[in-house]
C-alpha cells in the first residue's frame, strides 16, 4: 500500500525543517549537536526516499557518524578551554540571554531585526518563486549519461559521472579535501593529551571488533561502487570512521605511526589522480580521458587510492592538528607560556 | 503532484532556517551548524530536481554533485571547528564581536 | 509495496519523531545521547524493511553502514564530552 | 514457503511493538538508568524480531547472512555504547532514581 509511504514522506518532509528550527533555537549547545546528528540520520532516510542511494550511503557514514563525533569533540575542547579560564564575561552573558525565552530577553533594536526578517522573507520568496518556475524535466541528463554508459567502464551511473564523465570535478574536490587537511595542519598541532586511563575492556573489545570490520566494509564499498551504490567517498568515510574510533580509544599504535607515512597517505590519492590525468594526456586523449578498454581498471585504481586518502584526511581533520614530533615539544611549551602572558595582559 | 515534491518545501525551509540562524546566532559553533543546515537544504532541492518516478529517468549528475558537496561541507566544517577553537583560545570566547565595544567594556570594568 | 513493510516503517518513523521529544527535554546530556542511539537502531530497521518492501538490495548496504557507525557518536560522547579526566 | 512467509510476517508484527514500547519507555521512565533499560529492549529484541522475520522471508542465503551481521553489529554497538554512557553518567554522580 503506497498510502503509508505517502504519510511517511509527509512526516519526514515536515520533521526535517522542524528539527532544524529546534536545533538552532535550542538553548543548549550539546542538545543542538545531538539534534544535528539525528538530522543527519533522517536526511539519510530522505535520500533513500528520493532514490539517491549513493548520497544516502555517504550521509549515513558522514552525517550520522563522523560529523557527530567531530562536533562532540569540538564541544569538549571549547568547554575545557572555557573552564580553564573560568570567566563568563559580557559577551557570553549576552549569548545566554539570547537563549532565554523571548519575553525575558532584553529588547535590542527591534527595527533592525524586523528589517532583517523582512529582507530575508523577500529573498526567500524570490528563491521559492524561482524554484517553482524551474522547468521540471525529469532525467534531464539521465538519458545522456545512460547513452554513454558503454564507454565508461563501470555499471553504476553515479560512479561513471564522478570518475569518468566529470572526472575533473572530482579531482578538484579531492584537492579541496587535501587543502582542508593542509589548512588544519598548518594552524595547530594535536593537543597532547596526557595518557588517559587505559581503555576499558568493553571499549577495547569494541575497537577490536569494529575496526577490522570497518576496513573490510570500506574495501567492499569501493569495490561494489563500480556496479551499484558505493565508491571512493563512501569507502573513505567508513575508513575515516575506523580512524576516529582508534583516535577516540587512544590506542598507542595510532600515536606511533610515523608522520612521514601519514603525509604520504594524505598525498597518495590526489597524487595518483593527478598523475593518471596527465598520463591520459600523454597516451593521446584529453585530461582524464581513459583508454576505452581499460577504463574500469583505471577507475578502480584511482578510487582505491582516493578512498585511502579520504579516510586519512577525514581522520586527520577529526584529530584537528598536525601530529606531534618529539623535537617540537619545547616550542609548544614556549608558545603556551606566551599566550598566557598575553591573556594576562588583556585581562 | 507527488508527495516527493514536499521535500522541495523542506529543503527551502531548511535553507531559510539556516540563513536566519547564521545571521541571528552569535555563538560561532551555532553559526557552523546553521551553515550546515543551509547546505543540507540546497542538497535536498538539488536531489528533488533530479528525481524521476523511474530508476532510469533519474538524473545522476546532481547526485554526483551532492556527493562531492557532502564531503566538501564536512571538510570545511572541520576547518571551521578548528578555527573556532583557536578563536576561543586567543580571545576566551567563541563569538564575533565588534572590537570597539570590547575595549570600551574593558575600560569601564577597570 | 506490501502494506506490512510500509506500515511498519511508518510506525518506526513515528517512534523516532516521538523520541525527538526526549532529546529536547533532556534533562541530562546522556538522555539525549541515548535517544540518538535509539534512532540509529530504528533507522536500521526502517532501511531493512524498505529494502525488503521495495526489493532494493542497496538499502541493506546503507543499513550495514548505519550499524557500523552507530556506536561512534555515543563513544565520542562518553569518552570526550563527558568522560576523560575529571575536573 | 507460504508458511515461512507468514511466520516472518508474525515476527515482524511482534518486533514493532518493542520499538514502540522502547520509545514510550524513553519518554516516560524517570531517570537515565531506567531509560537505558527501555532502550536495550528495542535494540535487541525489537530489531531481533524484525531481522528474524525478514530472514524467514528472504530468498537467498547471503541476504540472511547480511541481516544477521547487521543485527550482531547493532547488538555489539548498542551494548558497548550503553555501557559507556551509563558509566559516564555514574562518574558524573547522577543518582539512580528511587521511589521516595
């Protein structure tokens, strides 16, 4: 009976904005983050309903899993920083005040707010109008893609678009990820956590069970990506989840990975992608125009390398800084002393 | 008119709520959440545009674009979170505030 | 699609929506986290039911990824947000 | 075959109420430890029955294997994370509820 699915759709479509609203209106930052995790989960269901299994897979791994861990750890870091200072100053009071129910809130510039609201609604009306005016022609590029599938070397249409027809987009996207990791690494170092307690038996077992399975599933997703939903992004995201779990459990092996190896793993995907793009040109085609017969193998090779790099990149982004090297320790001590002096002067 | 097109509405609403939150909220973490909401809304609208009643009629190009979009949005989120931590480390608060106001307050406090 | 699967999926979605109230109400952070954990399981069940109902095997892969990553957020919460060194 | 199919239907119909009651428990129970109890019923038994029902209706053996794998994964994940959350709550000195 499709009626039930119709109700399902209506419910989901209404819950998503409501959740977004409650998320931003929530006075508690932690609660907002948990609501955001739930939003990722529901979005994944929405992708399924919209027949986008590839996107649903990525959202399941990233929206419902990785982003949550990312925000929760950042929240902890922010709170720890604030607690170490123990000062709740004017600006934060204002922030808290803003979170009070409207009748208790100090009225600040209602004119500006009304004006902003008005402009926002005008903008949205225009946007909605444009959306309604957009001609609906289902499968605009669908037939074009379907017609060229024979040349792509894979059976999955999304993978064909990602790695063959519009390969340069994906190449640039991999570079963006690489740049993000580069940015984070040049901004900070990983906080040297004092060796916390040994992970309890439960956590240790969880890690021992889940990490190998995650790596296996990541490989499976990359492999299956050529014929149906899956591919480098989803595989990389699951791989990153394994890395995050290892980082969370504070396993010693992770700290002992030499940073040169990490750097090479970060570069592997972008480098191989770039090299094969150039190689295609030297063979005689255009940029990223693989030879017809072996296109499938080219794609699989690029995808595997990219998946490894994406996994390492996302895990590095989660770690939030470049890894420590023993020689650099003194420099950090100096720097933290510096900032303390500065803060002291400022206060 | 299928119920699927309801998701268009929810994408637009998510975008609007995100935009409102981005302007209105002062805590930087909440601003990041709001920006993420906006991107989710855009993704929804794009995927609804690609929808077809039949598997063969579905346009795979927006799917591929949204897929890359999700990865780009998580990486920018991660960078932004690191920046927020740095902001709080140096100014003791995770907020954007006009500099002059802060200095004035400092003087009156003293 | 068979009525059984769609109705069951609808029930599970309603359970998720009802569970959202617990996140909003709190009172402690752990309560919200538990609700999110329940959503993960409900999501897995919904995906499995839809996979059978629509005869669409890919959804089982998505359910598998869900199940694999279900613990991640809760572990991050227990170890980072609330756990670690006591102050 | 029809018998197995009907049996599977019954199993799914048994499983759904566990999810519903798990949610009701989550909403109605007084403190985090009791809510934990409600939650695990949905995780283990509810999903267990749904998976059992779907496995009885499955046409291929590898589908059955994958369903079982998913169920086991959810079991491991939920029990481990519930343990960790409960321990964190105890450490935070959240008092268990008592009737008084």
